[in-house]
C-alpha cells in the first residue's frame, strides 16, 4: 500500500480522482479489518482525536467514534450542550482551548458553513469536517461513493439521481463534486424552490420532476427536506411533497431493475421515501451506514499521516 496523506478534510470540492480512489481503496482494506474477529489495528496508537460536535448527529458521530476506537486512537467527545459554547464563549476561544489540549485530529460538525475551514487556520490539529451547515459533508459523500462502487463496480458513466432538497443539503453538494469528478452521469431533481441556480455549470443535469431524473438510473439517492435550514416553508405540506417527489415502488420501476436506493439518513418515511422502498430489496441504506466506519477509518488514517500502517505492510 502506498502511503499518502491528507492535511485536512474540509470538503470534496477540488479533490482529484486519484485521491478519491485512494481513499475508497483504503476503505476497502479497513472493511476487511472490520470483518476480523479482532476488529482493531494499532495505526493511531498515541493519537488524540477530539470529536467536536456542535450539531445533532447519530450515524456520523457514532461511526467516527467506532472508527477511532478500531484504529486505537485516544478520543474525547465534546458536544454543544456540554461545552461552554452554550455559555457564550466564542468559537475562536473554544478553538484555542481545544488547541491547548494538543489534539492531533479534530473532527468537527457545526451548523455554520465554514467552521472547519476557520478552525484549520487557527489550530494546528488536522481537521476533519463531519458536516458544516449547507456547505459540505465530505465523509458522507465518500461513503456514498464507496457504497456505489461496491454495488456497481465503478462510477464512470453510471446514472446517479439525487432527489430532494438540493439547495440546503451538504450531502448533495459533496456528492456533486465527488460524482462529477468520478465521471458519473449526475441528475438532480427537486421542487424549484429547493434547486439552487447554476447546477448546469457544475456538469450535472437539473430536473423539476423526479421521473426524468430516475429513468434508467443505476442509483437513486433520496434526501431529507432540511426544515431546520429553511426560513419559510418552501413547499405546501409533506403529503403534497410525497405526491410529487416521494420515491414509491411504482416510480422506482422507472430506474434500472437492479438500481440501488440510497439515503444518508435520517429518513422521513412517507415524505421523501415510501416505507416499502425504504425496506425493499433494492435499498442499501444500512450498507451505507456500515461503510461509514471503514471510510472514516481511511480518512482518519490519512490525516494522521499514514505512517504506521504502511511501514508495517510495505
Ligand atoms: C445528513 C446530515 O447531517 O447532513 N445526515 C448524515 O450525516 N447522515 C443528512 C440529513 O441530515 O438529512
């Protein structure tokens, strides 16, 4: 295995195909580790990882923690409600205090876009973005691409539909950058109020109806409506949304017969996805969650410098 390292992981924007491929290949290796009887390697022994989560999270936070433990890192969890941010401390002061504990890696989730980038300029730890506002969610896009690659063999030329609240979704943004770079044929669909302008310039096709987006697709990825990031209601109600944009069994027949159905979670059954589809044969939603651990192990390993494991294996 060739060692290469990432200084930080702030986003997928600007990441080249080689780097994405290397991360996905390394995740394959860690997936194999996760199937062993003893699911632990010493790669990050002596490395302190601080998980700084200032926004709710279930899957992302727990899979980062599992990934850190499997790499033998020391971990500290720091959340909004238990931290002094809730007492009015500025982000910069919190960052300086975190820095004083000399973490090697800081995994950050924050409701404001740009916070991981800001922290990367103010503290010396390697920063891993675990989702910042509307901006990016790079490890989610990597685990999504990993799941697609596992199921489809490669991403090149595959038709991928992403449906829902594209404007407010950091998952969509990171996937757009990654999938375009990997050569996928990307189609986005959502109500006009949830589709940002300028999508064509990014090399993707925008639709205002779900049907043309999912027709003959290899992958159908459904997104939650990010109500917490909307000023005003951008659609009449959940029932109406489901009627026009919900993924039903009937609509899924438009996609290729072996198409996979994805969702980053949390799912709103009966809003963006019918329960029968969420639990149906084509869904790989829990595979995505499982792959999240291996992909995050790969990312943590690479930002930690990549030294130990490659020394052992080369
Ligand atoms: C997403 C997130 O938080 O951006 N979830 C996740 O990390 N698995 C998507 C969402 O909240 O809808």
